[in-house]
């Protein structure tokens, strides 16, 4: 019996040894900054710096200060070679590690709704104003990052060079967003939509022949006072759009059933042809309404960053289902 236990223990050790990258633990000394610490171990490069923050994000002080006496993990070279840097995700999340190649060859356009002078729908909570565009943007960034980590190419169409992925509950509204590439967002709903539709259509041409999908992300909902689950809209003329949107919604439903079995889920995929971003864009499109930012129950889905991250991961899982079916 005892030897069996030892054998099992040994197997667990071996398996975890294979699947995980080993990280050396080091203690921060008084006055250490990240660079000083990395230099001590001959690891002071910008890539190591980003990887260090990524690896230790839960143990860093404000402004990424090191806490003296605390142990930190040192990034290793193998991990650095397996990741790429994207400044748009912000310092903490810039380094994207490759988790797999399930989406290799797929191209995604991610359009976070509103932005620039237009905050979209706004809700109130605890004395804060929640702006749709900021929360849609944070989820969009997380989605792009997940897609990239699975080998896809993902374009952030609405962008904010100052706001990376943010973990705080209340995201202040700003008007700095632009549209790919470096276009100032104009006033006026039609002008604004025409600008992003054109940006996408131009990229679509340059990626001709590839699997291409667009996701437009909103959190305002047509049902103003109700709590709503995730809805997906597609063009009634697009069989692929219907399939894509159903794959996204069905995957989200499965994930909810697994993680919150008693919750129930009322989200659906529906056709809707009168939306500008569905009508005037070339890629196969899914227009997603993630909830109602004015509804206090729905708000919990957005103010917790773990929930924003979960939505991004579940939509990515849906993209993988769709891409595999189209291969
Ligand atoms: Zn909206």
C-alpha cells in the first residue's frame, strides 16, 4: 500500500513537472525595483520585465513596487521564447503566452461599441458612473488577448493606447479612443459607424481567403429595465453568421451550466438586419449584447474583472468550436 502511494506521488510529480514551466523563487531586498532584481540574476531585458510583472501580478505593490522580504518568481528563458508583446494590453498584460494553436490561421476583428465622444449607455452604482464603452473595451481586449494566445490574429478596431486591460471594478470614462489606425472618432452616430465599418472592410480585403470573423461588443441591450443574458445577432442573409453566433451563444450557455448549474440561461442567437455593423460590413459578423449596464444585477457581470475575463474566455472557446467546424 505504502509503495503504491509513493508511486502515485511520484507520477503526480512527474506529470506536473512536464506540464509546468519551472520558476526560480527569489526574495526581494529592501530598495529593490524590478530591474535591480532582474539584473542580479542577469535577466534585465524589457521582455523579462514584462514577463516578471505578468508572473507576479498578484504580489506587487502599487505602481509595481516590490515588497522587501517577499518571494517572487523569476521568468525563465523558455517562457520568454513562447510569448509575444502587445503594448495595447497595457504593461501588466502586454506579454501574451502561447497556450495553443487551435486558432492558427483565423483572423478576428473586435469592435468594442461606442468610444471617443460617445460613452454609450451609462449606469450608476455606488456613486460611480459605469460607461458602456469602457467595459465593452476591457472585455474586448481580454477577448483579443485570449484569441492571440490560441494562435489567432486579432485586430482591435476601436482602441485606446492609454488603457490596457484593467482589473479595477470602476473604469473611469475617457474620450481618448481611436479607430484603427489612429483615426479620431467623429461625432454623429452614422459617421462613427461608417468609419469603423470602412476600417474593417479594408482589412478584410487584405486578408482575403482566410477564415475571418468580426465580433461587435455592446452592453446596452434593447430591454432597458430588464436583466438580460448574452444575446448574439447575425445577418439573416448569412448562414455562416448564424452558425458563428450560435456557436458563441451555445458555448456560453454550456459554460454557465457547468459553473453555475442552478442559474439558468436565457441568451439566444437571433437574426437582425437593421444594425449598421451587420448591414455594411464584409466579414461574417456576430453582434453581441453582453447585458444591460443599467441593470444592477447585470452590473455584477461587468464590475468584477474575473467576470469580464470569463466572458472573454468563453467567447474564445466558442470561436474555437466555430473555427474547427469550418476547417
Ligand atoms: Zn452600445
